[in-house]
C-alpha cells in the first residue's frame, strides 16, 4: 500500500507540474497588446477598433497607453470612446498625400492617441475603443505601434513587425484589411473571420501564432499528464501482480 501511494503521489506531481507549465506558457504567449476585430474589409466605414492592453507586470500597474495610427494609409474620422478613469489626448497630423472622399479632400488625420489618468492593475486588462469613419482601401494591413508605460517608469514598446513568418518579442497590433465582398457594401461590419474572433484576445498576424503555440503546449501538457497517470496505473498493477506471485 505504501508503494502504491508513493507511485500515485509521484504521478500526480508530474501531472500537476505539466499543467502548471502549460498555464504559465499560455499566459505569457497571449499577453500582447492587440487590436480587435482581427480584420475589416478594405474601405470599411463607421466601425470600431478595440485596443486590448493586458498588464504584464507583477509589481506595477499600467498608467499610460499610446497608440500610433499610420499616416501613410490614414484612418479617417477617428473618435475616441470615453473611458472611465482615463483621459484621452488625440493628436492630428497633416497628411503628405491628401485623401479624396465623397465629402471632400482630407488633409489631416489622427496620428496618435494617448490615454492617461487611469490604471490597469496586476492580472487585469483594459479595452480602449476607437470609432472610425473610413479605413483605407489601398493596403492589406494596418500596423498600430503602441507604447505601454507602467507605474514604476518602465515602458514596453509594442512596435515590432513580423518578419519571415516569425513573431517578434514585442509585436505591434496589426489589423488585416481584406477584399471587400458584395455583401459588405459600404458598412463598417468586419469580415466573418473578424466577427468570430472578437473575444480571442489576439490579432491575426501577430498573436494568432502565440495562441497556436499556447494550444500546442496545452495539448502537450495533457499528453504528459495522461502518460504520467498511465505509468502510475501500470506500476500499481505490476506491484500487485508481484505481490500475488510472492504469496
């Protein structure tokens, strides 16, 4: 009985350690600043982009978030949704190439939004909503470089872009722009892929790889756990069989 209990305890420890490792790896893999939905149709109008900012530090809170909007392919008609506890500062920039629209020629666009005054605590995240009037139709994706400042003075620069299919350490949020379908019309509705990914917590070209990695680690952890339990059962059966033969 003592040998049986010891074997089971060891198997349980192996399983617990495997599960803990999976949870930690999954948490680290998905803790990026991301934009939601993952994609919109090119030229979409009257939509909303949500920037999700998780707090990665264990001893400090996020006190400032800066999102930089591209001006080579500008997002037009940007409006910031009021956020409890936060104050938003919107910076406009004169465009090098004006954009012609049905309402006239646009010469200025928002290039930066800075949120201050609030705090994202340890183990928490915050969603910052930004409405837009129109997305560009002359590019396949938009990159929103982001700076995240903590209460201890540390700043994490989410500005890196994926290269050769490999995810960088601090990826910038990326919005994919897909070909407009007939059913999209002129609405700002995201594509079907984007609609189903609203709660995924990752952007298509940056954090989906992390989510896949996390899922792979999860499967691997479960396999390790099952093998550990199987080994325990096998050891118990062998010990019982040996005891029976000895008798």
